[in-house]
C-alpha cells in the first residue's frame, strides 16, 4: 500500500504514500535565508525515496518566528536560495511543500515581547511575551502575508504549501475556544473561530495556480480542557474541504501539551501502539472525500500498510526517522527493512528529563545531519538538549544583531 501512488484532488500525483512531515531545520542564516547545509539536507531526503517532503515551519512574518533559524518566505527572501532548496527537494522525484506558519503567542519573547495573537491570553510557559489581540487590519495583513508567501513558494518551484493550523500557532490558537475568547466575528461559534484559517486557505487557493497543492495541518485535538477537541476538528476538516484544500494532515497538541512528538508513554500498551492520532483520523476520514495524512508514531511497514488498507489514512506522515536514516523510504518500499528507526523509545520517560529534552536532541541531530551528513549517535539526550539550546541562543543573538 505504501508504494502506491496517490492522485490529489488538483491532479498532482505523489509517487508513493510516505511523507516527510515538517521538522524545523533551524539551519537558516542570520538573514533567515536557506543555507547550503539546509539545501543539501533536502537533496538527501529527496533521493531517499519519499513521495512528498514538507519543509519545517516557514514563517510568513519575520516578527512572528517559531524560533530563530527557520527560513522566512517574504519580500526580503533570497529567492535564488529558496529556488535551490525547492530544486534540491525535488531532485529525487519527491514533491515539496513549504509549511507556512505564523507563530502567534508561541513566538519567543526574545524575538518579540508583544506578538500578535488571537487574544491577550499568554502562553503558560517561560520565555514567551504578552500577546496583543489582532485587530481587523492585522487579520487582513496576516491573510495577505500567507498569500504572498504561498506565491513566493510557487515562483520558487515548490509544488504547494501546507498551512500550519496545528500545534498552538496562530491559526491553531484561533480555533480553540479556550484561547480564542473574542466576542466579535472571529470568535465564539466554531464557524467564527475557523474563519481565519478558512480565509487564509481561500485567499491562497484563489491566488495560486490550480495545480498548486494547498494542504492544512490540523490538530485532532489540543488536549486542553475547553479547547479545540476532536468533535471540532472533524467539523473544521469538512469546512476546509469546502474551501478547496487538497489534503489535511492530522496531528495534535500545542507547546503547552506536546503530544505530537511523544517518545515513551507510561503504559506498555500505549508504547506498543503506533499512529498516535489514527483513531481520531478514522472519524475524520469518514466525513471527507479529500485525502488524509496522519502523522506521529508510525514505525513499522505492517502498521502503515494496514492503516491505508483499512481506509484510516491515505498518506503516512513520518518525522523523526528521517533524521536517523534519510534513505529509509526506498528501503521500506523495496522491503529491505520492515521497521524504521525508533530511537526515541530508548530514552527515559519525559518526566525524568528536562522539558523538551528529547525533542531538542532530535533538533540537534537534524542540524548535525545537515552539517555532517549523518546524525551523531554518541550524543546523550542531555548533551543533545544542551547543544540545541546553545545553538538556538546563538541564532537568536545573530538575528537580534541583524535587526539592530
Ligand atoms: C525536530 C522536530 C521538529 C519539528 N518541527 C515541526 C514543524 O516545524 N512543524 C510541524 O508541523 N511539526 C513539527 N514537528 C512534528 C513532526 O512533524 C511530527 O508531527 C512529529 O515528529 C511526530 O511524528 P514522528 O513520530 O514520525 O516523529 C517536529 C518534530 C521534530 C522531531
């Protein structure tokens, strides 16, 4: 099943069902342009055999970065480098999407102490500023920025964009009745909370060529009391289909509830389980005619093939194994391996480690893969965590210096 091609609603054909999900590379230069390390990384991933590659979080607005080090798509972008990145990502026959994002209240305070958000509710974590609720002009500006970035991606040779409406960033927070406390036409009923992402999708769909892929990454749930839940998610997915998206990627959680990249669950039964959001996706799949991509936890060919055969998903989104072995898709499809690397399962439980340590270890490995062509397996989880924190602190200082 994973080897089969898939034709998207707009006619674009993906050569197989394996998708590299978005992973922040943090390899951009001080001007937030792609570097040769980053371009080389995408060439490696493309020749590794995946049907589709999605870039890491690509901000549409320099004032609202997820963190320093991601390449930005705006009028200041070095388009020659962005074109090189797209060309490299397609060199092995994969299609490529830029993941467009606005970090909203999840913008680090060191980069913006007063980020635009859907409300004034701050993030319940250290290191984030005091959000400013968006006004009408801000909404128009945000929609315009997503559209501009999509058109830049199209000009650069990307096959499409994935609009990031998951993991607590601006469009995701707007969907949450817990964070979106507005009383105007952008808050309240789910239709109003979904307005921002729907307006962005419609604007991008209208401006881009018909063959340009427009996808959305959506949470199956925020896993927060009173927040965006599974019931809301299915309804928003149906609205997105109506707005013309080519597929929906299902994930879950936010910075406050990091369920997207679990590494070791407390009970043995959940450890054994793959496809974190597959059960949620089943109900969504039944309500949609466009393809679905489920991401998180897939490690064995058997589970991936069964998920497609049982019509629970059309595309298999995979993240961390692409850092450990960029060439695993070809091996999996040829039957040379039945399992992809699952090194995260060997780490201690999250509660025994500093917050974010395992994720940061993977971030450090991603940088190492870009810089040296392979991960550094001698690195302990704490060393990787520390190395990543230092590299982000350096990238932040460089960015601040450029701004001054
Ligand atoms: C280092 C790293 C960076 C990530 N960056 C992003 C990102 O920029 N955008 C996004 O939507 N998800 C991001 N994710 C989440 C992945 O796309 C994926 O949902 C998650 O890793 C679960 O899939 P996996 O179990 O196959 O790794 C990131 C994950 C990792 C490990």
